[in-house]
């Protein structure tokens, strides 16, 4: 069962749920207490230990049904249909199975493990044998409905269906002269097994369809402007941003594990091995560790860019532990720090608090110059050569003074200064846009109006 739970955990992760090793261990411990007898209890236990976000519950429920209930239900339903076709109630069906087992024992007939599980209506063993055959037949590779027949044939071959058919035919001959229902039962069970194989393949195809639909929905959103998202698309986009954050966490974690080992130091290796005539018996690694960078994010939260700011703040929140220090600020005409909100509150509560006006007046007219002067006055001392400063805003300044000198000083003090603008690049510098004044002082200036552009920008940030 532990292997099945780990497989289910991997399925959840592939569909965007964050399930860690610690949560898997919690699941094992919880199930050891509640047991596996009742499906609804198992479902509730897995959901409590594996699901952390309300938005993930529908995905969990759908995948639980497909993963645990699909094949098990098909096996149970097939057995029940056979019992009904023979005109037997539960008690009579059980007596038929016991009588068949007695006859086999008296006549010294040995059955293969598959035949014994099938004819004994051992659902648990049948499910395990079917899934193992499915793994050998690589059912996970199925992509389209027209492939069902080919993969079903592969499962049947791995299961040894041909040998089972011959075994059942011999058994029918050996049981001639006994209760006629035995022959009917044997024929029905062969058909039942075929139905179970089809259910296994179809269930895997449905799981693949869930993952594919999820990927397609996110792909469709990747080029859609943040400004035109519906409420449902905003919810889906939040999931996408969380997945992006998790992907980058994994990339950075791998890089840092490799960095701990260090790079091959060729000159150090040669010096150390002079005593061996230069033969590198002892390898030297450069173990200098790169310090974690610091990040300061300034988000414009005026009405025109609030959707974009929400996603950016959510992303920054998700990556806080990757940097030695992450400080987050919001501004419209004044600037305010929300780092403490992120440290003390849940992400959604923190963002709502920041955007409803508790920190600064979010309903004021945009004044980038005034906000930048406030940042210079209160926070410029915290910027140093390990700091990446990211500004998210449309640079529309309502014809106020731009005070671009602040950006010039930030660029001189910081490791890099990145500006992400959610407007189309063709509109920069027109009307009250001050991008032509701000851009020369930035290390990188990028258009960031949709998820695809956000992916590319963050990839560049991580690579820096």
C-alpha cells in the first residue's frame, strides 16, 4: 500500500499539488491509525494530510477517484454483475465459490496465481496483478483514446491472458458433470477480466487527460494579458504562479547542492600532486560558497496594474527562503514596506491587507517620482552590491517630476536593477509614461504583461 500511496503522491505533484516527503510520512502514520477498511475515511485522511490549499481540493478529489476508485470499482462491479447474471445473492455466490474451491482441492487441481485470484474473486490481489502488468506494459505512456486497444493487448500479454484462457478451458473439461453454473461462472470471469483490463487502461487515459487539460488551460493563459483575466482565470493564474515558484525553487536548490561541492580547481590539483609527478591522485575542489543574494521588490499597486502586482507579490512570497533577505514594498504616490505582512500572515491575507489600503493610500493618483524619493529617504541605505532591486510598474506618472536620479543611485549601489513594465513596449514613452527617463538607469527592462513573459523574466533573474 505504501508504494501505491507514493505513486498517488507523485500524481498529485505532477498536477500542481505540493506534497512533500514529510507529508507522505504523516499520511502513512495517519493511515496506520484509521486503517484502510473504509474508503471515505481513507479519502478524508489523505486530503487532510496531503492538501494544504483550498483551491487544490477539486483536483485532489478527481485524482483520488480516478486513482483509487476506478480499477477497484471496476473489479467489484464486474464480480457483482457475474453474481447477478447467475441469479445468485451474496450468500449463494459465496457458497458457489466455496464449493468450487472444495472441488479443486478434492481433485488436486492446482491453479495459477491469476486464475486463483480471478475465480476466488480476490479483488485486492487482482488489482495488484493488473497494476503490475500495466506497469510492465507501460500504460503510463498512453496519450490518445485510439491507443486503448493496443495498450489493453499489452496488459493482457503481460498478465498471461492466453495461458489463462487455456487453463480455464481445461478446468471446464475437468468440472464436467458438476453444477452447470461452474461452466457459466468460468466463462463470465474471463469476460470480467477483459473488462478489468479495459478499465485499467481507460483509467490511466483519464488521468493523463486531467494532466493534459490542466497543462492546456495554463498554456492558453500564458499569452493572455493580466489585464483581461476573468475571476476563474485569475484563480488558475495563481496556481500557475505557484507552480512557477516551485519549479524555480527546485532549480535553485539543485544549483546550490552542486555549489556546495565546488568546482574542479585545476591549478590547486596540480600543486597538490607535484609529489606524484603531476598525476592527479588527489582532486582539489574550489569550495568558495556564493552568498545568497538579497532582493527588494517595489510594486506599483495603482488600479491599472493591480492584477500584475498581485501575481508578482505572490511569486516573491513563494521564494522568500531562497534569499538571505527579501523586502517587499508597494507604492502609488507614497511607498510602504509590506515585508512584515509576508512574515506574519498567510500569503492571501497578506496580499489582501496590502492591496486594500492598510499600508498606503492605494486610491491616490500615481506619482512614481514622489514614491522613489520616499524610498531613497527611508530605505536606500539597505541597498548594496548583493541586492537585486525589482520595480514593477507602468511608469505612468501623471506628468509629475520623474526623479530618475533615484534610480541612478540605486543602480550604482545595487547588484542589478530590473524594471518590469506590464504595458506593451510600443506605448512606452508616450503620454505620461516616463520609461524613456527610467530605462537608461536599469540593468534590465522587460515587458511583463502575461505569464509567458513572467516566466522568461524570472528565468533571467535566477540565472543572474
